[in-house]
């Protein structure tokens, strides 16, 4: 099992991109009571359900 370690900049970029998707109508991937896209995206990130990958050189 691989443990993902993201820098704070990568984390911000992933959550920001996901919140933009949610704001434009993308389906939510987890059960949540939150209504703000940024908060939903942060919960999805913490639950490790986002389909994003980071490629580093």
C-alpha cells in the first residue's frame, strides 16, 4: 500500500480543482452535510476518494 504525501501546495491545488468541479455540478463522492464546494472538496480529500494524481519529476 502506498502512502500519499502531498506538499501543502499540491493539497491546495487538488482541493481547489475539485471544488471548482463541484461548483460546476460534478457529483459528490461522499456523504456529507456540507454545502460549500470547498468544504466538500476538503472532506473528499481527507477521505482519500479523489481521482487525482500528482506526477513529479
